[in-house]
C-alpha cells in the first residue's frame, strides 16, 4: 500500500543524493508515494532529527493514498489521533 508523508505541513518529495538529505515541499503535486518499508525509514530519520533537536516536530501525518484517509497523526506531545483527510 502506498502512502504520503507530511511533516509540519510539507510533503515528502524525494531525496537529494548529493547532500544525502530528505526533501519536503509544501506543494502536494510534488509529493512522492512511498511503500511501507520506506515509510519506516523516513519516520526513523524524522525521529532522529527530533531527538537531536534538529527540527521542531509539530505534526507528522502518514496518509494512505488509496483510501484518502490518515493512517495516524502524531504531534509533538506524542499522542496518536485518527483523522480524516479534508
């Protein structure tokens, strides 16, 4: 199943292989669908950034592309919430 990742309102749109960085963009049309294995890798990296205080985690969304619903939403308070994509 394919999913979209949204970090603080910006969609995952690929990687910069030269700088070895994940890229996020607010434009949904640039978003890339990823499989479950890749989602785990990206979320693991985001957790590392948050843990080492490289980013301020306000909202993390993993959106199921086929059903157009949010699988889960986590905010900085570490609460999991079910939500619908509007």
